[in-house]
């Protein structure tokens, strides 16, 4: 993790008349899991959506593999090797698991090796391959959303609140899956579940009022209760 795969320099983003990001600067190392923490409304989701071009930055620069992507369309950003799993998962309930997966590919055929890997990570995807996505449980829908993100080789995956509403047993399974995915793909994760975040995170950045208020190793934040309380007003052990 010696190089940076993604860099945000003084990024400002407005939504309507409201300024949400007030100059975000962030370096995301290549490899591993990197976590964005912060209170509700701090700007975490806006940061991910701005990286993906879903919301346009008013000022600042976003570079991916040292190439400026600040003014690219979302589809072009995706083709460069960035996938996005939104908080609402973005799956199509009226389509089957297989059809949802096919929408995330650029060819007519699935890569057999990647499909086998998904089946190993999330066996439910094989079990429900021909079932409509609306019939899946909440945890299975999240598995489908993540499976779509890795059905083709991605260099970076942005994931927003993947454990929201999930049962503890499913969350533990997600931890194991994310550890495996992070072996060859960089993950930038927005998460409110601190057990999940601290179990996976290599580095952490805390967003407060549209700015980065802290950036460092996750292990250091987990070990420092006073720092947790100062940055987040709660304990990582809560």
C-alpha cells in the first residue's frame, strides 16, 4: 500500500443551494480497505457520489491512477475500473440475479473464474441465480450488489453502508468476504457499524461538516478512546 490509487484535492461539492463538501482532501492508498467515518450528514455519501461523477465537484481535483477524472461522466469513470455500491444497493428487483449481474459486464459472457469466486464468497448467488432479485432477503440483495461490483476486474470499489439493516451473522460473513475481495481490489468504505469498520479498515478518514478532520491508521483510532470521542462523540467499542 505504498502508492495512492485515488486522490482528492480541495474538492467542493454543492447540492442545489447547499454546499456539502467544503474542501475535501484525501489520499487513498492502493490495496486494502480504507474507511470513511463521520456523523450523519457529514458528507460521506456525497464524497463517494462526487468521485463517481454522479454529483459534479464545483472546485478541486479528483485523480485516479494519476489521471484527472473530475469532469468525466459516470460511465467513463466506471470503465476506468471503479465500481460503486450505493446505500440503496441499486439492484433491479424485476430482473433475475443473472440479469442483474449481466448488466454489470461489458461482454456477452461471464468470466468463469470470477463467477466461481463469487459463488465461493456468496453461495446464495448460485442458489438463486434464476430467481428475481425482489425475492432475495436484505442480506442476499447486498451480496448481489457487491457481486455485481466484482463480476469484472475493478481496481477500486466504493461501498456505501453495506451492513445497514443486516443481521449480525450476515455482517460476520460480509467481513470474511470483504477481506478476500481486498486481496486484489482497493475498497473505499463508508460505514456506521464500527465493529465492521474496525475489523476491516487499514486506514481511516473522519469527515466532519464536509471536511476531513482526521486521517490515519485504523488501528491507532481503535486503540485511542479519547480520539474516538473527540472525533465521533462515541466509542468504537459501543
